[in-house]
C-alpha cells in the first residue's frame, strides 16, 4: 500500500484576520496545544463579526488556560494593538 506525502501548507498573509488572531494568542500558556487553537479560532471569529465583547469570545473558546482569564485577555488585547487592530 503506497502512501502519499501530505499536502503542503500555504501560509496566510500576515495581514489576514487569521494571522492576526493566531498571533495575538501566541505564547498564552494552555494545557494542550488544541486549547490555543480554539482560542485563536474564537479571536478570529470575534475579529470577523465583532458582535459581542472580546471577553465573551475568550470564554466561549473553552480553552484551559494556565493563567487567569484576565491576564489572557490583556495579552490578547496587547497583541491585537501591536498589529494595528483598534479595540
């Protein structure tokens, strides 16, 4: 049985919402890497819609954080500001 190599990954533009969202959560300590993925996805959805406060998006992610939720929100906000996102 032959196997094929996995498809290559095409990196998103660094100014795209996806890149901004995932960069803003990078470095936040979580129990598992998938927790960080869920957090990044929730921030991306928040950036795309901006209907609810950022606090609700972080809470809805259900990420198991190793720091307080307030500390995580502060880091996310700082990361978003560094990338030029107005809050």
